[in-house]
C-alpha cells in the first residue's frame, strides 16, 4: 500500500472525536479480554426497566446452539427512543421530514410530538386488536408515519415486519404469509421521484393470496381517491379519539423487536429476527461510535425504511441517541442530480450516510450538480451496502466532501443488525475501498475453503468467531435454516458469506460474496476487483462481473458495463475496455465477454442480483428465479436480448 492511499484522520476530528486511535485500541482490547464487563458497561447507555446482570450467553456449536444477550434484563425500545429524552430535549426536533417534491414544506417533529404521535399510533393498534408478540406488516412510503408505526409496535410489544413500499403485491403477500401477520399498515399511495405508487391497491391485490390478513390500517398520505373496503380503516379516523398516552409494554431483552426479510440476492428471502435489548444496544452503540454522533447535529441516512439500514440508522440508532434524524421521501437524483446536495444545504446536514450505488448514479452526472451547492455543513460521510470502488470513494471524499469529511465505509448485513467493520472518524486512517477495522466487540477471522484459520495479510472467507449483541436470533419460523445457513460451513463460527482480504496493517477489504469469486485458470478473483477496474475508466458508469463456463480456463469473466451519459457503445469500445482491465489488473483478469447494459438488475437496496447475471452469462435464461424484489424487472429483458458470447 503506497503512502498516497492513506487518508489520515482530519485534524478537527482528531481533536474533537470521543474516541481517538489509542482509545480505539484500548476499547477493542477490553472488549475481547473482558467481554462481560465491557458489554454490561455498554448496556448502561440504554434505559432498562430491569438492568441486566448477564451479558452474552451463547454457543455456535451444533449440540448447544443458542444466542442470548442481557437475558435477565427488561426494557422498552420506544421508551429508549423517545420518553427518556423528554426531560432534556422535548423541544428538539427528532425527525425532519423532507418531502419528495422540493417546493413542498418539510415537517419537523419534536421529541414531545413524537411521543404523542407514537402513543396515539400504539393506542390505535391496540384498538385494532394487536397484542404483544403479534406480527404487524408495515408497507408504507417514507413518511413520518413509518417511524411512528415502528415505534408504536415496539411500544406495545408487537413485532414489526417492514416490506419495502416498492415491492410487488406478490412479494408483499409472501412476507405477510411467512410471518402470519393479521394486520397491515399501509398508505393510500406513496410518492417517489415524482411517481405515485398504489400502495393500498397493492395490499388489496396481495390480500387474495394472504389468508392470514384480517385488517388493513390506511394512512392518508397523498389524499388520492382510494376506496376502503370491509377490512380497511383510515388511520386518521381511528386516531381521532384515542389517548395521547400509552403505557409501554415491559419487554424481556430477548423478546423479538422485528422481522426483516433479506433482499434475496442469494436466494429465497429469510425472515431475519432481531431481539429487543441486544439489537437496540447495537444500534445505539454503533451509531454513537461510528458517526461520533452529538445532538443536535442533523444526521441523514438516505436509505429506505424497508431496508435494515433504515431500521438501524434512520430510526432506532439515532433516536436512541437523541438525534435529529432526517427522513427523505424521494430519490437522490430527482428532480435532478443536485437534489441530495440541496437537501443537505436546506437542513444543514452534518452527517450523510448513503450507498455506493447512489454515489455512482450521481457521479455519472458529473461534478457540476455538486458544485452548484454549498455543502458547508457536512463533516462526515458514510457508505454501506456493497464494496465501494476506490473511484467512487475518492469522488465522495474530494468532490462532495471537499476533503473535509472522513468516509465511513460500514460493512455489515441484515443479519448483523448494525455495522461490524468500520472506521471511527477520530481514530482510523482511511484507505479508499476498505471498511478498515472491526468495531470493539467484533472478532473477524479469515479461513480457507477447508476452514483452516489464515493469519496475517491474506485473503479468505470472512467469519465472526464470537457473538455480538446485535446478532440476529433466528430465521422466523425456521430455526434450523438459521443454523444451517450460517453455522455449518465452518463449524463453531458465524460465516458471513463474504470474501475478504486483510492487508499488512490489519485492514479488511470485502471482496464481495464468496459465491461471486471467479476461478480463472486456477486463480481466484473477486468480482469487485474487476468491477473497480472497469469503473476507473472515465467512460464507465457502472459494471457487474460474473463467472461463465469456459472450456479452457474453467471459468471465464463476463462483464456487464453501463456507460456514462453521452458515451456510445461500440465493438471498438468493448475491445478498449477489455484491454483496460488487462492493463489495470493483469492478463488473467481480461474479460472474455463484455456486454453493454443500459441498466443492471438491482435489489431495492441497490445490490446487483448476480445470480440473474450469472444465469444470463451462462446462456440459461429460462429459469431466472424470483425477481420480485428487483427495483426494475424490465432491465432483465434487455440483458437477455443483448447477451454476447465469449
Ligand atoms: P441476501 O442475504 O438475501 O442475499 P443481501 O446479502 O443482499 O441479501 P444485505 O444484508 O442488505 O442483503 O447485505 C449484506 C451484504 O452486503 C454483505 O454480506 C456484503 O456482501 C455487502 N456489503 C454491505 N456493506 C458493505 C460494505 N461496506 N463493503 C462491502 N460489502 C458490503
Ligand atoms: Mg446477505
């Protein structure tokens, strides 16, 4: 690693951050040496009804498999996110809501108002017959009521299952049925990027194949003309005469807080179940540490609530920390590529947390839309969702942040509840493309195919050897699938499914899903590496690389390339890009086939569905599997029609 690739902690962060480099080392050491002491101490950042006296109680072994944290403690998540802040910050804004349409007025909800709204929502749920332990499906757009609904469930001990508002009726029905929810909370319609989404109509369509569904609560969001049937109730009518107060339900730390279905990029979505105490602590702990959050800085996680990032880093983490959290209804690129930066200026955003896919989409439009805004309030920039290619990292750092703000690349999964590997702004020197080092309490390990532990600078399969409080507890309805999926590949360890390189400084570089590793003539290559090389070319906006069968090499490299606006595809350009990769990485990485793709099949969280790309590359286009969670299923047809041969 050359000097030039190291970005030291900015002076202001070094001076002001709560944790500096020595502090991190000390904290990490303590977390591993005395985990019980460390975690009981951390647990004090929550407000407990019964404070726990036990920390972790877990075993990843087959004969004694169990995971429990703070098992004798009890608490309520909504109290932690609202009530306990009232004494000090009743009038502080808890949620800033930025509407889809830029000319409309934002909403600002104080902690006192949040308390009232959540209590009312909770009372409505109770009146609808929802009780502790019941599952409630939430199918809402990005409106404040989405946060109210989650916290209202938490207040009465109901388990929420959020289904992304862009999902189809089929995807919704499958998720209602899988967890057996009797109530769905939805809205008349959603809005996103100037388009209307018929949420209520989708619920009606889903109801036909979701027999457990009994009642639908409808929030009026757009005021569109939406007829209500027998099972439906307008939220505002039900809320008209409920009380402003609702006593919180005491919950055991291990009681479930929510179910969230994974995005399905590797198979049938799993109902990931998170606990009340451990998850909430992980959300608060990581949000506080990784963003060094201080109230009342304005913090914006530009994710959707239908994704785990929205749960942990729009709602639970920031609110548990008494933050002002910004919630945005729309798209970063609508009505134009300046919007995200205009929102930053409008609300004086201090911390912005987004995904590489959004950054690449913005980067594609050039620097001018960024330059048209001030962004002077920004001090911290975060990213999550996939490996960030160094090119996008540098753009984020240099152009967006003007070199002021560290890039906090957080590696984690729906399963992990919150960040596990990430830099701390005041402690960690950065390397573009690396999520850097494990957070205190996280013990990563790299192993080879046979499970042999690999030490030092090396590449391997990323496992976590010790439980952490935010770890998922089960797959809803299928505990055996939970064990089989994560704990049998390398017995005694949690296997993340990700490949990873650790460099000589102990920095971790996620190379993508292990099943995305391509074996070309015996050389193992992460797809992310080839993609990063392609995106480095100034004509390329985005790239996805998969393996394809190859007579000679075993596997060949098939690259899908989206060009920047204004660049025309041609055979000459395909040849040029192949030669480019050859020069950047080496002959072994030269793509065997290169297809220009106007769009890539992505999940709603921006992840490329490689299993579909793999099938197309293999020429097997008849059984593409479940595509219900794709952001835009139409791109698949174009890819199939324009497949190239290697
Ligand atoms: P499914 O499990 O259904 O296939 P998914 O894995 O796409 O869905 P998530 O839990 O949202 O759903 O994604 C977690 C994965 O995203 C990680 O395992 C990793 O591959 C990738 N990822 C997330 N953040 C980062 C990051 N900062 N750097 C590299 N990879 C990341
Ligand atoms: Mg996953």
